[in-house]
């Protein structure tokens, strides 16, 4: 779904009200669905609207989110730390220098 844009008092362009699904929003903004939901979980995603079990993003929320991402980039905001590894980790046993090799 393409966003229509109009000028607001000549100060800049703002999108007209419309709603996008998560896949449409992600495609328009070049992000994956997993990144979208991670950003929402971190409180850094766009405002979302739930209607009849669907997650939707208004054009205004998308515009505001892009502006916020630009501000964070300009400020040199640190990226969130990667998630901790939750899988099994190999345990290394200390080797005694007195132990004889077999």
C-alpha cells in the first residue's frame, strides 16, 4: 500500500491517514518481521493498532517511527545489545598438569 503525502502548512509532508499490515509496513521500510516485533518488544517500534485480531500501523505512526529512527541515528544512539545465547554451552574441564596422557 503506497502512502499518499500532502503538505502541512508548507512546513513539511505528512502521510494521509491509512493503515498498513505488518508485512506491508516491513516491506515499505526494508525490515524483517522479526526485527519489527523485536523493536516493538523493546519499545522502539511504531505505535500499533489491533483491529479484529490484526496488527496494523497507521501512516502517521509509520511517519513518526521513521522520524524517531532518524533522530536516533543522528544522535549516534547505541544499538541494543544482542540477545544472550540461551542454548547449551560446552563446559571445558580444567586439565591438570600432573595428569598423565593415555
